[in-house]
């Protein structure tokens, strides 16, 4: 006989477990895809240069752009009087991107031991890592959760995380 217990709850409690995490929205996925395309394009474009040079170019872009986007978002929220949007903590995002560029630099070097031109493969790896791993990182770091309770009643807006 099938159980009438809600899925996910401890047996015999009649309670549902924690709701599954919500998938990042289309805008978040598109943003990470665009970031991945920019990073990969910069890496591929620098194929004729030493790997450290295009790694440095990518680092400069990823260290300048996120704080600017953050400031523009804050200014827009203040001007329009809207509630602050949820976002990934800036320090974690920048640290992850720096680590990603470091990994790309190492993989470029290792691929260069076997291949004549490793930059295109490294660029594809960067694109894949950012476009596929970015939304998962965003979901985990921003604490994204469904906006409805297991019973289907709306729970209101999610809490806002402040960066220290």
C-alpha cells in the first residue's frame, strides 16, 4: 500500500522536508553565459600572446566589471526606491573568478605541452565552467529558494542578504 506521508519528511512525522532549491532564472543563466562568452572570447583572442598576458587581461576585466555592476544596481535601487535585489556576495564571486582564471592558466600551460595552440580548448573550458557552473554557484551563494511553501501558499519575498 502506498504511503500517504509527504515526500522528504521523516517517516511518521507527516511533515515535508525542506523544499528543493529553485533553479536560477533565465536572466541569471543568460548573465553567466554572457560572462563566459566574454571571458572565453578574450582568452581565445589572445591565442598568439603568452598565456599570462591574456590571463592578466581577463583578470582586469573580472576585477573591474563586477564592482561596477554592483554600484549601478545599488544606485538604481536607491533612485527607484525598490527593495534591494538578492545577489551573490561580491567577494566570493571575484575569488571564484580569480581561481577560475588560475585554473585556466594552468590548463593552458599543461595543454601547451601537448598541443601547438591550447588557447581555443582553454577558452571552451572557461565558457563551459562559467556558463554551467555559474548558475549553480549563484543559486548556492544567494540562498535562492522557491517562493511558495510546500502547501502552495506564497511565502512572500525572500530575505535580503547584506554583504559585510
